[in-house]
C-alpha cells in the first residue's frame, strides 16, 4: 500500500502551500493583484507597452480579448 505525501513549497512572500492546495478564498483576492505585480517579471512595463500600442489596433467599438487574465487590470487600463 502506498502513502500519498503532499509536497510543500513556497508561493513567495512567506506563503507556504502544500501541493494541490491552492485556494482563491479568504483574503487572497484582496492581495492577489499586488502579488502578481511582484511575481511576474515586467508586469507593469508590459501593461504600459500594450496600452501605448493599443491605440494603433483598437478603435471605438472594437472587441478585445485579454487571454489568460487573472486580475482584469490590463482590461481596465485599456478601457
């Protein structure tokens, strides 16, 4: 009979988690945007670049898709 052992690791900022135990409950939504800004390289720079070049591609009435969005921050900036 095999035992299932959960591996633990760090999610950064002194947050320790067990494998497959991620939850988006509790206070996570309140702090998630700041966590993403610190965790994703060039997050703010990427948003600034996209906003600058978006005028060339996006017109009034355009439909835009923000794939992979987790916070909606870029979509709010584009709006």
